[in-house]
């Protein structure tokens, strides 16, 4: 089949690009003809909270990626829509994560499917964003109207979709493994690369730092008495997409300066393996969530996890087997960390992780999309 994906890819960086590239790579592996139409302009710079939107590594040589879409130019949407319409892919895949993209994606999709051949299938990260803005509902409604079928990577997202449509085909397929960051490395090698002590116990908070991800809860947990004397340090690896001051105020308030290490930057793809390699335990103390790519990176590197019981996180973390699911409270988070170390759960959890990760093959996502295509 001929498959076009509309969305983020190289030269842009981040989880969206990594996901989209990996998905098309899987379709190509299965014998389909896949390509990506990515952005010439993804976000105007004044709307982008990080340092840069762009990757600082080489382009993938095995993928056809065209920079064509300007997210804020209606004239461009018409041009791109007509181009893809003429190419007549069997499926146009759009990964939807933010209502800001709805006018561009919805307009292009409407033009493309007017060829009476192409079917539009959207993979939903979110349909209702974590951080609400005026117009979100109107924009998402416009986008949903252009789509023929939906893949939800968590049940909570499919439940949210009901606010916009209950009649269009949809299917649940969890976020596949992020297995495109290379092979695992030993803790010793990872610590050497990061200039850390390989004998130290490390928790890892990984990814872009936004308020809903609950880093403040984890810092409060680090200050709990039961965790203070365990010799555990927290490694925070990511770029701030929200005000950093409240977090550093918490560190100062609880005298955590010696127990929290910040690598305050976007982590390039080639370095991800070192951060997961040095960690004993990955902690996702989210206040709200749908699903998370961090969880699937942790599965790939076979690391135990603590997640909070929000959104779809608990759906893919069997509590007490591959990690812990806890309430979004500092004391609960601290208690789970202490239990992990006191009961030496790294090896028992690892055995279950090896079995559990088999559920998240990319072939299951591609099959879900192809099954939906047959329904529309």
C-alpha cells in the first residue's frame, strides 16, 4: 500500500519525530511504500518554549522525508493538500497531539480525501490537551471532522474522543516500544559517559519538563524522611518548557542540592541510552496523562518504573510486576521508591519486563491501522 504520514520528522527533533519515523520504517519493512510530509515551519519561534526545534544529528538515510508544510499558512495547506491528493496514497496518517495543528491538518486532510481514494487515519496522542487554551475544542472538532478513523494509544484518549464523535471507527493500540535509541549500555559505561558515579543509586526523570509532568511532586518525595537516608539521587534530564524557578525553589527549601542532578537540556537521540543505562528506576510522577513515550523507552531498555495513576499510564504498567502505580502524592511516590530498593526488586521486575515488552511491537500498530483502513 501507498502510505503518507503528515507530521513531525527530521529535521525536527523530539518524541513525535522519533515516533513518526519509526512507524513509517515499520510500514516499509512490511513491504508497503511509506513517506513523510513534514514541516517547513512547525511552530513560529515565539510560540516554541525550548531552545531549538531542530535535530543536531544526521538525517535518516532510509526514509523519504519532504519538508513541505507551513503550520500557519492557509495558502500552503491548499498547495500541500493538492499535491498529496494528486499522489493518491491509500492512507494518510496524521498523528494528532495539539489543537494548534488542527487548522493545517484538518484542511490538508479535507483536500486530500476529496480524491475519493485516500482514507485519513489519525493516531491520537491527545484529543483534549493537558494545558488548555481558548479555542481547543473548536479546533479539535474541525480536525475530527476530516478524519475517517482513529487509533487511541490509551483508553482515556478514546473516551475523550467521544466528546467529538461516537460513530467513526476507532481502535485501541498502545504506544509501541521506542526501540530506535540504540542498544542498552551498562551502568558503568553510562556513568562514564555522563561523568557520574557508577556506584550511586539513581532515579531518572526524563523528558521535557512541563507542569503537568509532576517534577515538583518527585522533588517533594525526595524530601520525605523515609527516603532521605537511602543514598538515592535524582537525575533530571530534560529541557524546561515551563518556569524553572518553582522547581529550584523546592530544591533549596528542602536542601536537596546534593541529591538532585540537573542535565538541563534536550537530550539528543544518540545520548538517550546513557541516561536510561545509568538509572535503576524511571519515575513518571505525572499529574495528568494519556500515555507516555518515556514508558516505552523504559520498556525498551528494560528498566523498572514508577508511574502515577493518571490517564493511560496504569494501563501498561502492571503494578508490583514491572514497577509501581501510585497516587500522585509525594509520600506515595517516596514509599514506592523505598520499597524498590529495600526489597531489591530490580531483578524480579526485570523478569516481568522481558515478558511485558513483547506486547508493544510496532507490527501491532501497523496492523491496527490496516484493519481500520478496511473498515472505512
